[in-house]
């Protein structure tokens, strides 16, 4: 569990103002908004992000999600002052329960979201903040952004799915290097390692994220999400299971209006008009 010292009393902040939510052109924008704390996450914020991702999954009008933050930090980790009361009086099982219901549930909400999720990383992403970004389907980073596996600096084991996500992105040796040393990884190096898709100038981050998200929102939503699910599961199953899942996804997708539109537009030699259905 990554901790951070915040000048604010997190308990006094309305969660609606510390996690902003807006929709535009089929895109849901989720913005962490505790810039003075470098957007360290409280429990109420986690719950709100999880709920908003679930709502995006269930809403046919929402066809892509952008997760970003205000200020100089994307997310500095977990703010333990937002943890439930009584967290200091631990008994056996409390830590496991805290991780499972907190960091792991948050990362799972991103991985399981039924819409493509873009991380627009505007600054430091440390600990669970880094894993929150790495769980997203696409990661854009501002040139000033950096990523830190900060857990080792505090004598902690990585949480929030870090030991699951990192080897799948950069391989086991690189993952161990990042976790064992806890060095700060600048955005350009993160791109070289394969942790992010694209690095852009700070001033262009929001515009690039919007352009990518709106392009996704104009696409065949169900086929994109089925592809997301296939890729996310691919490294955990054998070839026969992966091939069976691929065939099942094709079967499901061919019942969608967008698949029919895609085929019809090809035959009719016109640009398809997808509705996300």
C-alpha cells in the first residue's frame, strides 16, 4: 500500500469534486482532482472511480473512457488517511481484505470495463497510480510524466496488480528491475520499455486523449471490447482456450448491428457508420 502525506483532510472533501465526471461525444472523462496531494487516492475516490467505470460499461451512449488528473501529478499512490476507521487495529486477514477490496478492485474495474479506457498521464504516477495507468487499454503520457514503482522505497510489496501487469508489459526481468530498485522512469523511457503507447508535449496531452477517445467512440464498440477481452485473457490461457474464446467472440460479434454495418459498408463501398450496438 503506497502512502502519501497530504496537506488536505481527505475526509472533508466531497468525492464528487475530487473525482470529476463529464461526458462528451460518447466519451466519459474521469478526472482525479486533488492536485495539492498529487492526486493521492482515498477510499471514497476509489469507490467513485469504480462506480463510474461500471456505469460506463452499462451505458450504451458511453463508448470510450478517458482517465486523467489535474495538476502536476497523475496519482501519487494511496492516501491511507482515507482508509476506513479502525484500520490501525489490525487482525489476521485485514491487510488481505484491504488490498482485495481496495487497490485490486480498482485495477480490476479498469481491466473489466466494457469500454476502451485511455489513461492520459499528466504527471507523476507512483505505486497504485502507476498500476492504474498500466491497467488501461491505451496509455498516453505527457513529456513531464514519470512512473515509479515506489513500494520498495517503503519496504512494501507491490500491490494493485503490479506483479501481474508489469511482466505482461515489459517481461519478467524488466519488471523485477523496476520493482526491486523503485527508480523514477521518465515518460520517454517508459515509451521505450513499452509501458506507454505515446509520449506527447504536455500542452497536447488533453487534445490527443480527446482525439483518440473520440476515434474509439466512433468505432464498433462491441468488437473493440471483445478484442480487449481476448487480449487481456490471452496470456493466462493455453492456445486451444484462446482459439475457442476467439471463435466465440466472433460468434457474438456477428450478431451486432455494427458488424452488419461494417460488412454492408464494405459491399456498398461507403464509409461505415457505427452506433456502438
